[in-house]
């Protein structure tokens, strides 16, 4: 049995357990649409080929630590990020492969720590975003723009989107957590065959609702926002 088949079976078991939990917790059939595993995204960096070489040296290649969805991977390499007031956060993970534009994704708490005015954006939307400096073992990089707080979203396959009655670009409301649970609105749906079903939130959102990686969230409604 290959890894893809193991993951499919695991997702099916988690879905069945979550369905049972949603009924026992008092959610009604009318409001509950789909359970989704939670993925907590810590601060991380995306780099261009040129910027990798600036930070790590000419010809340097990122090395893989862990595979992620959609062909991405967590790299072994890390950098220090520095805000305009010279406040720094060390050991920030780089994600590969290289991109066409470099980007640093942080939480709102990180932004206050660094003293940067990072806007809430979708990944890849960096025009006019906050400046940030990166320090690597072989060099220093200054980005005039590229530091953002990533907007929460849900990855799913086309089949999963059909099951939930949603389309790529839709927005939904999601219930998550227990004793400190909350309903999060304006959660964007992203659909692609290469995706695995998962809701991505940052560490601020996870801590506020006391949820951890792998906990289940529940799509309970859809918003007419584009």
C-alpha cells in the first residue's frame, strides 16, 4: 500500500470520526457541511532562486526536510528575519521550491514583535506589502515589499469541493475549538487536484481557539463574498 492510499484511508477515518463528533456536540444537519483537518502554519519564508543564493551562497540548493501539499516542501534551511526597528526573529523556516517572488508570512503577533505593518493578504499578493530584512549564513537580503499576514483558507480537491457545495474562491464560515472555540468567517476556499483537505490558520488563530495541528474544524455556512 503506497503513501497516497494510506493518506486516503486516514482522511476517511478522520472524516467519519469528525462526523460522529459533530452530531454529539449538537451541530444540526442544516448547518453542518463538512469537517476539515486543521493545519497550523507557523511563520515561514518563500524565496526566489536569486535570493536563495544571496542568503546561502552561489549555486546553493534548498534541501528537503518534509513534503507538503501541492508539490511544496519544508526545507532544512532557516533564516533570521529583521524588522525596520532592528527587532529580529530567528530560525524562520524556508519553504520550497523557489518562487518567482520572495515572501515572508508571519502572524499579527510577529508583526508587533518585529515592528512591521504587515497587511492581511493571500499568499502571493505582496504588492505594496511591508518591507523586511532576511539574514542568512552567507548574506543579507532586504525586501522592499513581501512581508504579509496570510489570510486563513481551506485547501480541497474538486471532489471535496463538490461534496461541500463550494467552488474555488468562495468564502465560508468555520467552527473550531471546544472550551475556547469560535466561528471564523471569511475563510477562502482554494480548489486544486494536487491539494489535500486542510484548513490553514496561523498560530495566533490556533492559540485563540486552543486548537492544534490535526484537530477538526467544521464548515457551517457560506458567504457570498468574492
